[in-house]
C-alpha cells in the first residue's frame, strides 16, 4: 500500500512539475518522499526560487501562505487544510494595529509563524534562523515591536541588547518545556550537550549549550565532535537527526514534545492533494503585496 502510494506520488509529481517541500517536524514517511526538507527559512527560500509549477507544502498553514506570498503565480497546495499553528493564531491584524497605535513610529518585526494579515501589518519578517540578524539590521534609535513569540523575543533581546515591546504569544509545544525537566535529562545523561530551539522559555534557554533554529541544530550536531545530545524541540526532528548522524545519540528534552498540527499530513493526504489539486492556498492580492514586502526584506538580510 505504502509502496503504491509512493509510486503514485512520484508519478503525479512529475506530471504536474510539482515540488514537495516538508518541514523537519513532518512524519518520517513525508520527509522521505519530499524533494526538500528544511527549516522555515530554507523552505521560504526554496518556495521563492523554484521554477516548479506547483508547490506542495507539507507543513502548517503559515508556511504554505508564505510560499504563496513569495510565488503568487504558482499553485500552492497544503495537503491538510486544518494544519495550523497555535502561535500564529495568538495574534490578529487588529490586535497588532492597536499595539502600533500605542507606539507610533515603532518598527514591527514579525516572526514568520504568523498569518498573512499580520505580516501585511509588519515591516520585516524573521525566522528563528535569522531573527538576531534581522533585529541587528534595524537602526539602534528605532523602537521595535516584536510579535507574536515572547520567548523568541526575549532570546533576541538577550543576544542584541535591544529593548523590544513583546507580544504575549508563544508556541504551546515549546513553552511547555521547563528548566526542571531539562535538568533531569542532564542528570540522566551527564556530558550530553543541550541544544534547544529559541521558542523554549528563558529558564530552558539559560541551561542550553546552543540555541538554534531546526536547521541550526542539525548543523550544530553534525559538526560537533560530541556524541550525545539533549534536544529541545519537536519530536519529529529526531528522525532527521538520526538519519543525518547515525553514530550519535539523541535524547528528547521531554517525553511528549509533539506538534499535533505537524502530524496531520500523511502519505494518503499528500497523494490526494496531488490527485485533486487541493487544498489551494490563496491570499487576497492587497494583503499579499504588503506581506511580500515584509518577507522580501527578511530574505535580503542574509
Ligand atoms: P524553524 O524555523 O526553526 O524550523 O521552526 C519552525 C517552527 O515552527 C518551530 O516551532
Ligand atoms: Fe506552531 Fe509550535 Fe507547531 Fe511550530 S511547533 S508549528 S510554532 S505550534
């Protein structure tokens, strides 16, 4: 069954001249059939640069939306329309407009984990991979509003020394990890390096040997002479790490570290998406044009 599905996906992909993009948190079988697996920044770059006619985004809605914003002439498909991001839903365009009114002249930096409408209300976007550089690119005399992740915002603040007005949003999956759990893992695996995602809360960040985006974590463990790591991010990523570094040992920082939305994609749904050309992502043109500027500024930073 799985073999037949994989064959269908490969054949249909060729017929459509489609590119299958997958985030690192996607289930192993999806990572295996994807043309490219990466972090949010790498995936946005792929979407902006591809000459494929159709982009199938195995991830969550804000990622597929970003692909459509960057490549409006391409058909962008999200195999499961319900795959959203709880953090992106923690801020609305109206909420951001109200905050901007309280701080006229502030530069708004929005994390890519946000809706197209929120991007359209922002000045520049960032991902966890380039957030520090994006904030450093803003003149020192400008006030910065950062939305919606307070944990990533606090981390950027600690790295840049910049004062920022933070939105009170977070990723419920990463925010749940506590310093106590990490310390327990450190006791169980003394000598293991602790590498975490910047969506984790500050008490976890303080304990980490390295704080990186998902692609950054992969690069860190690949190039490290160390053999054992405690990983503070979503569990799907362990598959990627094990595939890339079979001689190294990885421990999840907590038992349950799962983004349910990322697990909504399956081979069945991917095959159906390719067969029926669904679900097509559309962004109203006025919103898209404004959000495009926000994303484009980010892509120029590095
Ligand atoms: P990355 O950009 O590091 O892959 O993170 C995306 C994300 O949604 C983390 O929860
Ligand atoms: Fe959103 Fe968190 Fe899931 Fe990433 S892990 S997609 S931030 S809910």
